[in-house]
């Protein structure tokens, strides 16, 4: 999808589908925005007639399709409702652009144009960024495994900005939006890939490929190195599969020599390439979805790609513990005690609580190797997060409320919302083991929190936020910017967080 900013008017822009996002119109005395009004006149009032008939009011998500009929350069004209201007946010703009692109694809329309709404609520570069993101995300399809090709997505999307000064600023926003959304689509591709075709070594190869393309350093620790570093958590979870685990490390920028300069941030992503549950095997219903259990890793790869392309003035390290959780005669078992690289021991009560076990080594590695100013991990960690928050928000927990707050703000502006859950000393007590330091399950009560309490043992002294993306990493519903399947959640959130990051 090629997104550009053009100077043409709505009447003269050549397009197979021209979208006009319109704020909610009052019952009486409504007036179309300038560009749309000129178009309406050229169409002999076809748009205003639809509004007068009550078919279109500009409600959020509402659409009305009209045809150019040779009177204007666009073949089709699609009115899209943005809802009330007073409630406009980036998400409404992303959705509108996504709707334009999807409705174009349905009609095999190749060239899309969108008239950027004029508003004081959001600055032109941010309007452009959101529209570009929506167009690129809305055009996403995962068709690698289809031999019969379905409708190809739209090819291009021209954004119309009427004001010359806004246009220049908008180009910067488009560049950012396209970079971020393309990176989110990279994360979606990784997460959608079947587990059978994406073992830990393949995930490492894909990360290396992305790194090469955008100029990141990248390496992967194999089993001998994991043994040398005593990463017993990653090794235990990976032991049941003939396809060995990896610890993948991607790096942008360098550690500041003195106290000043680029602060270091570590991004850690759970990379279970398939989670059968292991010996504590899962029921077969929906087990196929566990190919997505590396969505945290996918988000980290996607975010690192964007960080490199945007050349953020930070030292950012992506860390991915990758393993396949399978039952076999070599698998780790309930009752085993695992010794992690931090020295802490874990009593395994359930081999299906494997995410926290691989993260123990990855978090310890990030904390000790890089001494980051902040560390954020993303993990499809608990079914309990699906129950607690549903797909409306990712769960956020941490040891630094100010940092959680900054992640929350990034969630609001990126449209990838997070909601904080408490993390208290009492929760840490709930995972104390009788025979080891901690146990890997705390029972059903507060499952998302006790999982985070487990992780907190490996982040002591480092400002840290854990994001449980179990409910947000994939979806069965298709929405304007999101076909069913992997969402690539976390990429927009992380990039927004990092763009605003200053260490304190
Ligand atoms: N990957 C799963 C969590 C999950 C479940 C994500 C459903 C998305 C949808 C994780 O490894 C897991 O199995 N967690 C267990 C932990 C329990 C055994 C303490 C869970 O949540 O049931
Ligand atoms: Mn599991
Ligand atoms: Zn899992």
C-alpha cells in the first residue's frame, strides 16, 4: 500500500474510490465540509440528498456510497461518519481510513483517496499519521497459504490536504504512520504463521532478516550458550521439542558512555512458537490458536523495526526467549525444579505456565546485561487476562507506577489501550513454593496478577512494566483496520511510548 499526500481537490483527484470522512451532522442546519460541499455540487447534490433523506448522519462508522458518474474524477464516493468532532481521536481516523481501504478492496478498486478532515482537535501531522496507519492496517491480508487468490487489497491511498502548509507537515506524519503500520503488519505476519513452520530457529531467522533490512544488530543464543549462561528456564520449556530454543537479541543504538545521552530501554517478548501446554496438556478446543503464543515476540520484532527506521534517539534492546512447548519423553514435568540464570529456583506445578518460566531468564538477562532505564515485556501470558479485561485492553502491571502511567498514556494515543491491575506483596506471597524459591502457578484467583508477581522476581531494581496481551494479540472479529487473526498489538503502543521516552 502506497500512501501519499496530494494537493488535488476532491473533485479532481483521480480515484476508484474517494472517501469523505465527515463529522456527525446536526439534525437541522447541517453543512458539508468545504471540500465535500464542492464535490456535492459537482455531483448535482447526490451527497446532500442522501443526508436530507436521513441515510447518512456522520455517526461513527456509518457509510454511504455514491457514484461519480463521470461528473468528477473519482468513480465512487464514500461518505464515512467520524462521530462528534468533540470526541475525535486517532482511532476514529484510523477506522475511517481502514473502512475506505476495505470497502475499496471489496469492489476491486485499486486507487483510494481520502479527504483529510479539517479539525482543530488534532494537528495535521497526527491526522496524516492516523489516516496512513488506518490505510496500511486496513489493507492487511494473510494469504501466503491460499492457492486461490482472493480479492487483492487496494494499491494506493492519496490523502487530500487542502491547506499547503498542512500538506508539508502531513508528509512527515504519513512517513511515520506508514513505517509504524508496516511494522505492525510484520508482527501480524509472524504471529499468523503456523507453529509448524515457525520454530524458534525460524523466528530467529525472521528477526535477523528484519534486522538486516533496517540496520539493527541481531544475534541469537543457541543451546550451548544458553547452557553456559545457565538459562534453565528457557532450556526446560524448550526441552520437550526436537526444535531447540533460542534467545534472540535485537539492538538499536548504543549504550550511553556517561550518565547522559541515549537512555537504554529493553523490550522483552514471549516467544512460545507453539504452546500445547506440554505434559500438562491443553484441551484440544482452540489449541490451534496457540500458534499465536509468540505474539509478544512479534510485537518486539515489529517495534524494533520501526525504532530503527524512525531512528529514535534511544538505545533499545529487543529480547525474545523463543521455545516450543510440547510434551515428549524429554519434556520438563510437573514437580521438576528449574534453576534460572538469576539463581532463583522455580517449582514447576503446571508445564502450561511456561511463559513466565522463559521470561524469567530473558528479564534477568535484560536487567543485568543492559541495566536499562526501563524494561517492558509483552506476553500472551494468562487466560485470566481474557476474563478480566476482554479484548478491550491489555493488562498492565509493574513495579513503578509512573512508568505504568506513561505506558497507559501511550496506549490511549495509539489506540492500543492498557489497564493497570494491582501488584502487591501479598501477590508475591501467593507464589512462594514449599521446596523451591517460587512456584510457577498461583492458582485460579487473580491469575494475571500472580503471573506478574512471578515475573517481578526477575526485575528487581529495574523500572518495569508487564503487558499481558493474551486477549488482545489475536481476534476472531474483522473490524476496519483488522482482519480476523493476529492483531500485531503492542507495536503502535511501544513506538508511541518510545517516541515520548525520556529517562528521569
Ligand atoms: N499461552 C497461555 C495463555 C493464554 C491462554 C493466552 C488463552 C491466550 C489465550 C499460557 O501459556 C497458559 O497456558 N497459561 C495458563 C497458566 C495457568 C496454567 C497457571 C492459563 O492461563 O491457563
Ligand atoms: Mn501455556
Ligand atoms: Zn503460553
